[in-house]
């Protein structure tokens, strides 16, 4: 399973790596507290209807609170035929602490 540290993702986004899909699998209330710009929110609880709209070949970075749920969901996506999924190590919490302290933690 591939993974990216928050600073690695920041560098890719800053370099204009616009083809990345940022998939946030947290619950809507968590997403509302704070999320990465451009992220798509598809909660893990019932993802199947929304996953049909995603490109299975697109490079997809999966994000959750601490990186645990997203690691699990990355494996789920791989089993569904997604070919390039990446877990954000440490999740949005690590992003907030290492990259963007203005993004609220909870």
C-alpha cells in the first residue's frame, strides 16, 4: 500500500499536481470542521453509490482523521479495482500539525 506524508502531499499540490483526487472518508461533521481544498467527501459508512462516479485509474489520496480509517479504506478501494490509491499518513490531524496549523484539529 502506498502512502504519503503530509509534507509530501503539500509539495505535490504546490507543484500543481492537479490530477490528484483527494478523497476524504470522514463523516460529514468531521469534514465540516476542516478539510483540504478540493477534497471530495465520501464517508466510509456508505461509500458504494458515490464511488461509481470516481475514476478507478486516477491517483487518489485517501484522507481521514488520523490515517487509520483511510489506510483500511485504501485496501477496500484496491479490492474494488482502483489502481493507484495512496493513504495520507497521519490523516488530517497530521496535515494540521505539520502543514497548515490554521486548519482546526479535534
